[in-house]
């Protein structure tokens, strides 16, 4: 099922025609003849989108839209308002009331369905982000994102620079203090522009189905670096078929050159506000994901993430018949550092140890902080001798020079060493699991501690 649409119109014939148009795209429908009926339907049944006439028996479509936006249960529900033709004031009032899109009668079926698909795509994407964000907040893994700076970067894409500059000059005074820039059609696909990608682009189409700018709409959505750019396609005149194609290619909105500047400016402002909310949600989700896998102090992987990754590395090394080395490193006398100089110095030592360990690992290695002052390093190596050399290099990297504290600190040049336990599994021997190697490396670490610290000890079963 494509989704459920609530049709709100006090003219029964309009509701029947709308239901027929939506049935061809497999939409389930609900119907209401007034604003009060619409609110009652939404209290009983869920809907994916609301299509509402501009005038109802008991209230205007704008009034109903405002009521939906004021209700926490329906505030995020997409609203498409249908208005009579040639009434720009009604279109503007609908958008100001909170409608997501406006279409004029008579409704073009292809454009109607394309509008609904676009609204549902955007709504479902934001709903998924909100769900992920809320789950992470409940689990204590994320914090609400800080407010996004209001100035945005707006690009106007057109191969005719004079035309693009004319639109910038006409729109800029209506929208706010944003950065505007002209781009040629291929610019954003070929390379990232100096100053970064724009937040929103207005793509000026020439009205041809073969217009390269139309293919740019889909191209931007297909690239990871540009898929979150909000796009408004601007047609030279009314063209429902081309407008529907632009929406299905990925444009968030479509307008024409005959649309009033005030309406286009309002629609751009709404698109920027929606993008800001989506970016904040996305940043909050990413923050929660990072909190789930990273140690907040050092930025290394945490124990919760590292242990399953170690098991995966062990399995892949066995499949590829590669030797696997597992090291457990522990900072020597770390408690004495905290007791003598304070936890701030102790934290700086942990951060510097992590940084030095990073320099001796690659993206294919596993590096994690698995305890207070304990670190895990796992890597594939050609043989046992190279594994031991790698462990000794790690040990020397920490103890070779003292740790300098910022601004002199209570310990301006603090000597720090680590002890390392090492366990290896030859390429032709898969009898030991990665978890067993970790246990052996941990035992070897204890031996290193008892023998005087600041050294590498190889686990006995692998010797």
C-alpha cells in the first residue's frame, strides 16, 4: 500500500474524483466533508498525508492546517492544499498556514501523485530520524543538537549567468541574510565547490525533457556528498508533466517563473527550515551512533564495539589464512599519576597514549580502549616475528619521550610507559578463537607487569 490519504472537501464530487485518482496509485483513502470531521477521523485513524480544499463548510483549509500544526499528534503530518486557479493570495495564505504544498484545480493526476510521493518520501525520512533520535535520547546515547545557524548557502543553477543573477537579485531581499551563488549545471557534480556545498539549490529548467539540468536533480540525489541538498526546480511556465518528472527525480519543490516572488521566497524559507530540522535530527542520530561505539575521552572504539569487531577479524583472518596478533596494553602506574597530579593530568595522558597508538595502526587494524587505562590492538601480520616487532614498537612509542602537559601543568614532562601482552595465531592454525587470543594476551600482560613493566611478553601457548 502506497499510504493512507485523508481527503477533506465539502463537495462530494471532488472527494469521489480525488479518491478515483488516488486508487490508481494504490492509496488507501479516508474522507471528511468538514474540518471537524477531518479532526475526528485523525483522532481515530492514522493517515500518511492530508489533501484539503481551501474552503470547507465550517472553516477554511488554512484554519484546519493551523489546527493540525498545533496538535502534537498531527504537527508533522504532510498537508497538500487544493486551491482555485489564478488565486496567488490563497496559495500564499495556505503556505503561511503551514501547508507543505499547494496545487491548483483542475488537478493533473501525474503532478498530484508526484507531489504525494515527494511529500511522503520527505515525511518518512524525517519520521525515521526522529524515531532514531528519540530512542537514543531514551537510552542516554545522544543529546539534542544545538540550533543550526540561520544563514544558509543558496545556489542558483543555470548556464546563463545573467538569468541566474537576475533571480538572485529578485529573491535575495525577500528571504534573509543568506549567501547566494551562481553555479553552472555540471559544477556540483564534478567537484565540491570552494566554501562547501549549498544548503539549497534553485535549478532553472528550460522546459525541455532533455534539459541537462533536469538530470542534475537526480544526479545530486544519487551522490553521498550532495543528497541532502534541498532542491527547487524552477520551470519557465506551467508544465505538469515536467514538474512531475522533476519531483520524481528528487526535487523537493517545483515552481514556475510566473509564480510570485513572495510565494517562491516563502517556499524557499520553508524548505530551508525543514532542512535545518532534518540536519539537526541527522546530527543528533550520528552523535548517538558515535556515543554507542566510541570512547568519549580518547575517540577510540569502546569495549562494547571492539569485542564483536575482534571476533569478526578473527573469522576473516581464518578465512583468508592470515596470522592474527592481539595485544593488550596497560599504562604503568597510572593510578599514581591520578593520585599525584589529579584526574585532569590522567585524562591528558590517556588522550596522548591513544594518539601515539593511532600512529602505529592502520584503518585495517582494531584499536580500542577496553578499560580505564587498558588498550586493545588487533592486526593481521605475516608471522610471529613481525607481531613481536610491532608490539615492541608500540611499547617504545609510549616510553620513548615524556608526555608534555599543556601550559606547563603540574607535571610539565611526565615519563609514561606501558606494558604489553601479546598473543598470536598462525595463518594455518584456526584452533584459537579471537576471544581466546584476547584472554591469552591479557594473561601475558599480567606477566609483563610482574616482570617489571615497560616490556612486551608473548603468551606462552604461542611461544
